[in-house]
C-alpha cells in the first residue's frame, strides 16, 4: 500500500473517529452499546461493537506498527461513519437513539464537537 494511500486513510479515520480510546472503551462496556447493531455468527457481539474494540486497539497502536489489514479496517470505519451520518433520524431524540449508539460503537459521537 502506498504511503499516500495510508496518509489519506489515516486522515479520514481521524476525521471519522472523534472519541478517544478511553471514551470508546468506557462506552463499549455499557448496556446501550451492546444493545445495538447486527449480530453475526452467533457470538452475541454486534459487528459495530467488535469494530469498536478494534478501533481502540488502532488508537493505541504506533503508526509504524499498523498493517495493511489495519488500514483496511480504518477505511471501513470511515465509510461506515459517513454512510450512517447521512441517515440521521429527523424526528427522533438523537441523544438516546439507536442511530447515535451505533455510531458510537464505531468511535463517532455525533453530538460531540471536535
């Protein structure tokens, strides 16, 4: 993977993920976090919750230790956050919405100002 691609992916990831590693770790332990998302493979953990744990690892990782697989996940996170932000509910209380909770599992709190 070219360095330019990695730089772009890092920038996009940093833009999408506006929660710190500790904020995300704390959030992932809540019932609200575990109540949303699609569960696959019978593990009981949603795709977003699993992604959230991976994002915490990425936020703790040194840039030099990141693999192509890590960059692929960072790209996936950015894409998910962009798509999901476009689906903001019009009449729902966003603060306690499944929409917000799902985004937060992916490291983005739509109510948080960067």
